[in-house]
């Protein structure tokens, strides 16, 4: 009986202990469930865009950075993150993140590695604060997407001067050779054209390139060939007188030249051929060698001097002939001489002493400085003969005379020569 009582007492105690454990477990689960439900209830829904992939998360994170910490994702400063990492989380928030990509960027020959979150080449250049003009050289199009380890290059254009013939303009281009530029602009050079500097020269800022257009042409011209004056002694003509036996005629020569022009301007002319079209004809002049008969001429400056000169030229007395054949005597002077004609510019044909040279072309007359040789004096001029000092001239001063020669060509042939002048008493 006592055992039964003991069993009865034991059973209620065992049952009470199990009830207590069960109750504790139940309470713990309840607390956990309530806590879990409370925690879940406190979470916020956030829309994430990760490298373009969309997903929804519920989080108790306080800031944007905490979300990525929960996701065990590393965020770099070059990555694209919006809103910023310190922004507080709110319900139905949208967070966008895009990982930065490494790009190799060559700018004018200098290369650097850049981390960028730009999506296109154009956006990348804007972030790098670079403007691209139409004449710049960019390796990729502006709307091309940025890829990891992408190699980009940009050559900025610069200004230089192009002188094309006679045209001058400012050109913008990148660093290319002269030959490449000519090809790009479809500028063709002829065989003889040249470019300065040479075509393999690399263009630089401020450079000047000259294109010289060279033309070689043939030029045929006709030129006159002067005739010579041929003199022949004639003892039938009085000494000092001349007579044209044959008039001279100019010849004609055809000359062929190779002419080189640079930018339309002649720079050289090379004679290639010469042909005589018409031969010239020499002028033949008879020079009188017949000694004149000299008569006494009075010293005066009127028409009597002309008459005296004429009578002395026509006299045939033996005594006068002997005087003419002997050497002249008197005051000798060395003088500079020139020649003139009766038809020279500004000439009237009448001398200062009244001699009409047009009516008397055979007269031997010289113009003198009266202070050196008195007018009307009889003189003998070396190479000219006996004459009368019967004229003056504005340029005839001092030891200078001007001899009268009726023929212009002979007067020119006389030139300027030094002669001996004898003034007879």
C-alpha cells in the first residue's frame, strides 16, 4: 500500500516538470517568433540595380553602404553609386550601382590607365573634361560603350599654314606626314611640282607647307639681228666726206626657249635652238680719201666763212694744192669729239654762223667752244679732215668739239673719241 502511495506521489511531480519544460520551450519559440515577426516588420523594401540587374531586398540596413555590407560587396570610389553611400534607407527606395571599368587612354602620345564608371566614350571624355572637334582623331565613336580594358586614343588637331601656289590658308589637322595630308585632301602634284618641306616630314603646330607648281613651256620668239657698218676708202670722194653705197638691212633670228614657271611666275629661260630666218645686210659706206684744195679763209663768223670754205674746196691753184698735200701747221690741241647731224632732235639745220647744213650736206663743220677755238677758224680734225669752226652747242665746253656728219648711222659710228685738232693761223 505504501508503494502504491509512493507511485501516486511520484507521477504528479514528473508530470509537472514536463509541463514546465514544455511551457519554457513554447515561450522561447513564441518570443523568437514575435521577435522575428517584429524584425521582419521593421525591414524596408529596397530596389537594387546592380550593373543593370534588378532585384528587390528587404533590409534593416541604416544606410546605402550598409546594404552592400550585408551583400558582402566592395564599393570603390570610382564606382557609380546613387544615392551616395551615407544616404539613409527608406521604404521603396531605389539604389543604383555600376562597377567602374579600367580603360587605357592615349592622349597625344601619353598613355594612362583610368578607372571610369562612364557608360559611353562620349561620357568618358566629358568626365575627363575633354572636348572633341570634327578635326580631332578619336579611336572610337562617341556613342560606343565602354568595355573593361578598352584602349582609347585621342589626337587633338592643331593649326598650321598651307601655301598652295599663290593661295594661303590655315589648316587644322593631327600629327600626320605631309604626304598623308596631301592624300587626305586629294591634292595631286604634277611631275615637276615640289613640296616644301619633304613629303615624309611630320606636321607640327605652326608649321608652313608650300606647294610649288612648276610648269615647263616652250617659247618661240623672233629677234632682230643688227647689221654691221662696213667702211671702204674711195679716192674719188673728197677727204672727210662719206657716201652710203649700200643701205643696211636688219636680219631676223628665230629662238626657241624652254621657260620654267613657278606658280605662274617665270624663273628661268634656257635657249634650246636658234635659227636664222633672214640674213642681215651690211651697210657699206665709202670714205673719201681725195685730198681737198685748201684756200685762204678769212676769220669771221658770217656767210663769208661758208663761201670761203666752198671756194677753198673748189680751188685748183698749184700753190693751194701743195698746201693741202703738206701736213697742217698751227696750234695743236687734243680734244674729246662727238658727232651730230642736221636732223637731230631740236636742231634747225642752221649753224651759229648761218651755215645751212641741210642745203650743204657735204660741208665740213664743227661745233666749238668759242673761248677755246674762235668761230670761223680753219681747223684740221684727225680722222675728219679740214673744216670750219662754224657752230656752237650747249654741251660743247672746253676742249670738246662736235663734228657734223650728214648720215645718222655714220654719226653714231663715230661715237666718242679723242682726236688731235689743229687750228690753222
